[in-house]
C-alpha cells in the first residue's frame, strides 16, 4: 500500500533546507487535528488506522502545506452519526466512520475478487481519498472559497489533484476503485439518483481515472489501458487535469505555506 508518510518526510527535509522556522507550524486553534473517539467494534481496523498513520499522515501533510486560520478536527470512530465520510460545517469536523472502512473493504473484495489483506489496503487508501474530499469541503467553508458549479465535483477534483501532486496516485485510483465498487447497477437507477448532489459513482470513477492519466499521459499509459480509458479521451483528460490543477492552485495560493 502506498504511504504518504515518506512523502511527508521528503517535504519536511525540503522545508528544513529552506530554513523555514517553527513559526510556520499551526498555532492553537488553527489547522487540522486528528481525534479518535471511543472504542471500536472493529479493533483490527482501528489499530491499522492508528498504527499505520492512515489519517495521521494526511493530517500532518495538510498542516505542512496549508495555513488554515481556524481549527478543523478530523474525527475517527464508530458512532459519528453518519454512514460515510462527511463534513460538519457547524462543528468544523470531518467525520470518518470506521464502519465505512469495513464496508469499503467488503465492497472491494466482492467487486474485484480480492483477498482480505489486499481489500483492506485498498479500503484504507480509498478512505484517504475520501478524507481529502471532505477536506475540500472544509476548505471551501473555512476559507470561503468561490466555487462555480457542483461543489461535490470540485472537491472530488481537489482530492485527486492533492493525491497526484504528492505522488500518491494509488490513493487516487483506490478512490476510483471504491466508487466503482459502490456504483448502483444502471438497471436499478431511479429518478432520485439523477437529482442527487453527487454525480453517479460511475462518473466519479471515470473523472478520477481521467485526471490521473491526464496528469502525465505517457507515465500513466498503463493506467489508461488497465481502466479501459478510450484513446480519444486522453487529450481531453490532459486538458481536464490542466484546468483542475491550475484552478485549485489559484484558489489556494494565498493559503499555502
């Protein structure tokens, strides 16, 4: 499983060489923090999340990258009042329920006929992408960022751009795999599915794969083949990557460390 921690170490080394001071670190009441609440019915999953730094790596990396003027807490636990990852703007909390990781593990195992260990790895990576998605909602809220069109689509793009820019393309692709596994059979779609604020999971899957390939069509040609991206779409995906990455860079430029 790809880990974000080695990338964080490299980033920290670069920052030290650049002689950045401790003044750049988040102050009390600022930045992202991580909190585990209560015991879990799934101690094996909780232990892996905690011991391997699944969400801690992301939290530390965000604080190295972004100067957030207010505190946003990433809360991990069983009973969070939500079935899946969510952002609560009133409490300024990102909620990451452990049962969703377990559900994701089962969905991925069933969809791709994976052994338990591989499914767990992909589920944890997919949840890292989901966390970055919710971070996007938090940034839009706390920084009062302007968004045209669907906010859900915009923060899907942000999560993918952040992962790709940190070299964690497998985190992005695990997010795509999870959307694919979650997708409703087209024959079972109802009218309400088209009115939802989220795109259909099939489209969200395709958007992530498109951005990954578009970020470097030569390097990720095997990804295009593996995910059956039509050859005529590659140029369009490259344009989509340029638009998404440059737009988010401009939106966040004043808040980067």
